[in-house]
């Protein structure tokens, strides 16, 4: 009978001593809503629809990895900014002066506001790249793959900097 009391006591300590925990590492337990304002494309090279797709990707990531509710106004957490770089450049050359590999680089300038904790607010640039074969054109399925990989990395980096504190 004493072993059951010890087991119950141990389980109680394990369950209630740690407090709230999130598997995604989210630290903003007091916020209830988030707002992602439209990220305008201010890059010198404009890719049509990229700004809309990036904004939606950031909204989706935050909605899927937290219990925060998306709102269009007065969010507890507000994300805004602009796409400041969308550039394709050669990374390695071949003997015949052509590119063996190209790189798509994307950078976004993000401003983060926290209504409850103004000390956590910041402005930061996030960037990532995608390398592809120099003989290929960045169009169709290749462009979609490049954009998806860049969106995944940029949105996760923004999430980590604002909510996970990694």
C-alpha cells in the first residue's frame, strides 16, 4: 500500500511541478492573438505573388505551432515588415564562363511588437538562400521548391526569434 502512495506522490510531482510546457518551445503564454501584416515586396527584383505567399506562410506557421488566434487588428503580437531582397546570382563558375550553380537569396526585414511585453520588441533582418543548377531556369516546379524551402526556413527563424527564443 505504501508503494502506491509513493507512486502517486511521484506522478503528482512530475505532472504539476513543471508548469505549462509547449513542445514547440513557445514562451508567450500570456498572448492570445497574433497579427501578421502584409509583407510588401520592396526588393529590386520583384517576383509576383511572393509577398502574398510569404505573408500566408508566416501566418500558417504561427497558427499551426501555437494556440494563438489570428486576427487582422489589435493583435497581442504583431509581425510586420517587407521583403528587402530577392536576388539570383551565380555562385560557382565553369571553365566556359557560365554559372555551374545559381543561388536565390531572399531577405525580409521584420518588426515584431508585443503588446504585453514591449521589452521583447525588435526589428531584425532574416535571410536564406536556395542553390540550384546553373543550367536551369528558376521557373515552374523548381521555383516552387525554392520558394517553399526559403519560406520554411525564414518563417521558422522568425518564429524561433519571437516565440521560441532559440
